[in-house]
């Protein structure tokens, strides 16, 4: 996604890429991936408030299903729907 934006912003290498070109990429990236990272941010805020909450989170993350869902969400940069 970033390389595509650089190629487009440079007119296929005919001009120098400027900060505004990279900002366009960041705006697209934020729009595309914001929901995924918002969910992860919420989980962090909920489970990192206290030691008991952190321990509950660690226990939850020990589950193989949770590990697979987390891995898939990071891999595909989208919140993977559960079953």
C-alpha cells in the first residue's frame, strides 16, 4: 500500500515524493486499519488497569482459540469475526 502510494505520488518516478504524498498514504492506512487497532487499544486499556485484570487477560490469552484469532487479526490487519 505504501509503495503504491509512493509510485503514484512520484508520477512513476518522474518527480520527488513530498510529505503531502505520504500524508495521503497515512490517511488511507488509518481509514483502512483504524478499526483493528482501536479494538486492540480498547483491550489494552481494559486489561492493563490492574494486576488482577492483567492476570485475567494472560489467562484468556492462554486459550488456543484466542491466540488464533489474535494472530489472524494481526496477519490480515482486520478484526477476524469469531464463531
